[in-house]
C-alpha cells in the first residue's frame, strides 16, 4: 500500500511538472512561428522585388543609357550641326530632302533599333534647330526641338535624363525616353535620345507572382503607376487619384511594409526603389493567404503534444519503478543487519546499486561499508599475532591495527600503533627529503634546457639582425652599407670597375596615382629583373627609394661595360604587370669608373648621382658617364640654391618695373614686375628655373606678390596715379593652394582694388590638370584680377586656348614679333592681332627695340608696346619721374 502511494504521488508530481512548461512553451512557439513565417513572407517578397528592380535596371535602364552615350559620342552626330532638316519654320511649301549626314546617322539609328525590339524611335535635335527621327519624322506643323521639354531638360545636364513614362499619340503605347546632351570639343551642340516601349517590361513583370494571388506593379518616381498587370485602369494614375488610402503615409523610399485594402481585401505591400531609375517596384500579397499558412501550426502542435505526453508517461512510470524497487530491497537488507546477519548472498542487487550517483547509491554504499568494517574488525582480531611477529620496519608500508574500544587487546594494539607511527614518520621524512632533491634536480635540468633554447633564439635573432644590417627589407638585396663595404674592398684590392646609380623615371607619379603599396611592388619587380641578368662580376644593391647601386668589375674595353648597360636597359622594354595594371618603366643611369675618376667611395657615389641627374635633365630614359663638367654645373646650381635660400630668409630680392606704352597716345598704361637678386648678377633665366625645380618658387611667388602690392600702396600714399602691374606666375605655383587667400588678405590689408593686379601665365601651365588650372584662373577673375597669357606664340596650341580661357590680355612673344615684323608684311601681324581682338582681348607686343617695329605694330593696330625702345626695367623709385610721361611714338 505504501509502495503504491509513493509511486503514484511521484508519477503525478512529475507529470504535472512537465505539463505546465509544455503548455506555456507551446503557446510561445505557436506565436513565434506565426510571426516568423509572416516576416519570412515579407522578406521573400522583397527578394522578388529586388530581382525585378535589377531586371529593370539591367534590361532597360543600363542598356539604354549605354546606347544613348554611344550615340552622343559618334563624330557624325557631334558634327551634324546644320546638316539636318530644320522644321522650325515648316509650312505646306516645305520640301523634304534627306541630307548625306542624315543618311549616315539613319544607318546607326537603324542598327540600334533593330538590335533592341523595345526601341520605339530614336531622335536627334541640334542647337541649330535641325531635327531627325528614326523611323522618319513627318511633321504636320512647325517643330523646333529646342523648345521641347526633353531638350530643355537634357541640354544643361551632364547626366542622361530619363523622362516620365507617357502614352504615344501615334501608336498609343506606353514609352519612356532617355536623352543626353552632345558635346563637341567642350561645346554643347545638341541632344540625342531613345524612346523605349514598356510592353516587354510589362509582360515580364506580369509573369511575376507573389504567392498564389499576389502581384507586382511599378510606379514612376512621381508616384504614377506605369506597370499594373491586375489593374490596367491604374496606368499613369497616382494612388491618391485612385483613392488608395494606404499609400498616403507610406514610406516607400525606405522600403517599409504597410497594409491597405483593395476591393475589400486586405493586402500587404512591400516596395524597393531602383538605384538606376528611381522607379518604385511594389508587391501586393493577400494578408489572409499569408496567415492561413501559419494556422496549420496548432494541429501539428496538438499531434506532437499527444505523442509527447504518451512518451513522457512511459518514461515517468519507468523512472518511478527504478526508484521504488531499490528502496524495498534496501529495507530488506537493513532488517537482516538488525539480526547481525551481514551476508548479502540473498541481496546481490545492493552491490549493484552502489554504482549509482543518487541517494539510493549513497544508502547502498553506507550499508556495504558497514558490512566491510565489521568483517575487517573480525579479521584484525585474528591477525594480531601474525602482524606483530611478521612486521618489517624496513618496508615503507604503514601498518595499523584497528579494533573496537571494548576489545581486550586494545592496549597492546595502541602501543604497537604508536611504534609504527614513529617508524613511519622517520621513513616519511627521508622520502620527503629525497623528493625535494629530485625536484631540485629536475628544476635545474629544465632551467638548463630553457637557457639553451633562449641562447638558440638569441643566435637566430643575431643572424637576422646581421642580415637586416646589410640587406634591404623590401627586396632582399644588399643595402647601401653592404655596397660601400664591397666597393671599399674592391678599391683596396686595386680592382677596376664601374659604379652605376639607377633611378626609376617618374616614380613619384606611380606612388601618387596607384599608391605606395603598389610602388613597393614595382620596386620589388625591378629588383627581380636586375637579379635575373646578374653575372658573377656584377653586384646589385638597393640605394634607397627608387634608386639602385650596381657595381661591375671589368678590366677590358669600355664596349664591354656598354653591353652590360644596354642589357640593363633592355630588360625594361617589356611592361611590368602588377595587380591588373601594365606599367611601362623607364630608367636613368649615371656611371663613374674607379679608380680612374676616384678611389673615394662617397666621391664615386656622388659622381654617379651627378651623371644620373644629367640624364634626367636631358630627357630621361638613358645613361651617361660622369665628366667633370657635371661637377661645375652642380657647383653653380648649389651656389644659386644657397643664394635663393638666403634671399628668401633675408630679403635678398628686389622688383624692377618695365612700362607698357599705349600705341594710340604714348601714355604709360601699366608695368610688368620683374624679379632680380639684390646682390648677385644671376639672370632670372638661371635662378627661376632652379627655383621651380626645387620648389622655392612657391615662397618666391608670394614674396613678389607682396612686394608689388606694398609698392602700389606706397605710390598711392604719395599721390601717384596708380596703374596696373603685371606679376609673372609659374605653373608650379598651382601647388600653392592658399595663394588666392594670400592675395585677398594683402589687398584687404592695403585697401587696394584688385583691378590694379594682373597675373601673367604661360601656356605650359595647362600641360597638366587643366580643370584645376581653369578653376584657379576663374577664382582670380572673380576677384577682379586680370589674366594675361605671356610668351604667346611659343606654345603648342595657342589659338586653341584663347577660345575657352578666362584671359583678358595676350602678350606677343619677342620671337614672334621679330619673325613677322622682319618679313615686311604687316598683313600677317594685322591678321593675328585682328584675330585676338575678335575674341575681345587686348594685345601687348613685348621685346620691341626699334622705331621701325613700333610703326609696323601701330599699322597692325596693336594696343600696347613693351620693350627697350621706350624703357628698360627700372627701379621702383624711378617710376615717379616717368609715370605721367607721354612718349613720342615717332
């Protein structure tokens, strides 16, 4: 009765403990799965919309933009101009004649239309008013493309313009147009475009389904439906016009889902915005259809729970039986022990229960221990005599005799146990000391092994440090230290040879455009190519940066050395391919011979460096042998650099001014500021070139500007009539990004009008980065500063620049003046000056030295003359005397 009561209570408790979590977990799981399936449906719809959006971008937008760009780049389209029929004044008397240009363009349009079935027609409108279409345009009244919305939208935009979809009047088809302006040599000449039918797109999207009854439609950026398979009456209408309420507060741009009703059915809407076109691709799915899928879950859960409950009941029953059975058997053993019966022969299961880790196992172990202790006590009593006679104190085994306190031999056993304890303690002391000795010995052995390992590591690091001390980390080549050591040994052993300094031309450009990591790969590749051609008598090292030092031993004629040099040059005939880039490498090499030129290592390296820079200055990509004239040039250059640095720091510059004479009345119209050194006779041609190459020109340019503005202010304070002063501007000064702010601050400081400053530039300022240069000049113009082109006629594209540069003045170069004036043909000079005048520009002739030249320039209607005939450059304090002077022109 007790057994059944415990078992039933146990089963009921466990069953109820499982039932409550199952019910709560089931409710949570149902809610979670329904929400997850609903969200998965939404995400699946968005994935479909994304693919539809990509389909639109790839099959319509991207292809059409490529085709329009191709048409706008065709030369025949760029140059169509007035070669197209003009319908702007069309009437009934107009007779159409297809021009040769239209025939050529029509062939291109025809090929494009036939290759794209969705193309409706292709059109071209020009700034001249000309217009054509393919298929052919047949007007019914006057038509001017320049007044059309597509033309106005595209003509002022750099990107391709896509129109809103519309229904054509001829074919009643929905189309969309792509238009792009046409540029010919920076001039906008017209607009070309393609009209594309949306039928194919409509068909593809009509086949796209969302679930069983869902559908996809497309809205234009202005939220008009352009594709609506299920509701064709929506086309070109907005949701507001159709009364679809859910779209009012929807956030379509961020792809937020929302619900609204259509025809009394609640739909879930998702949207994706096309990155290329801005079109909205929207899906509509029946919300009830989505929820129906999740309602199957309760039936599945009920089935699962029913099966689970049966399994749980069976498991609980087995567990209760496993627990209650040992309790009954243990109670039987306890009953036997109360009668001092410790024989477990009839209850062998109790030994098996001791292996369990639960309370049953603990009770079983206690009973077994009780049984063992009792038997051991009995055995100890029987073995007392044998243990005393047979004990061996030399053994490390510890003997202990245990009996109950009321045993008659308890006193003897206690005495023996005390003696055994002392013997055992003595042995344990010896054992402890022995263990300590063994432990110390093991520690010493381990320490010795650790020291050996550290010593090996130090030796490895020492070898690596020694390697790094004599080798380049990037290429693995010997470094400059190793090269110097090797060259020193060769010179000491009286060997002959050559020192070559190799430098990669324009390597800075590679770093600036492709990055320093790419530049390191180029250097490593160059090193490998040099190693590939190395011979035993050649020693290659990296000098640093993009420079390599090469030592070649030779005792024969110079031709053998030249063969080596030509072989080095030839390995760079083939381009270097790195990370998908093909790089063309050019090198400059300087060569010096030892011991002929020197026995000093530093001197030899310097000589090779001078020879290499001589190659750089003469066009790069080659090699030269050192000669002592290079040393003289370097000394002169170094002296000039020293003088320039001192002049910058200690006000060593001065400005002289050369007047510019008005050819009409002989008055001074302005001056050109010319830079000179106060205490040295170096010509500007010498020191300006050096300043441009070493970067000092930026500081010098600011010094000149500040001195000129200060001088103008001094003349103003003295009551002198202020006349414009021209300042020469170097192309390298474009890197002075704060120059414009510097000029503005000076003008503001001295309260000087910007119209008294002119900036003279040369044509080579446009060789690189034209956009930056144009922006710089426009900023100067906006300040009120005039721009003059100096040395006109010496450049490579002078007249071309005059058509688009923001310049005011053209200064004819002295060489150009001499060339045409000596021809005794004023018409040539007159034509040139007339051309410049036709562009609204002023002409100054410079370098004029004779009266005959002045007369011819007057006949050619030149505006101003500058030259020694009137005045050499003079000091600033001399300007007061001549500022109001009227020069006699004849």
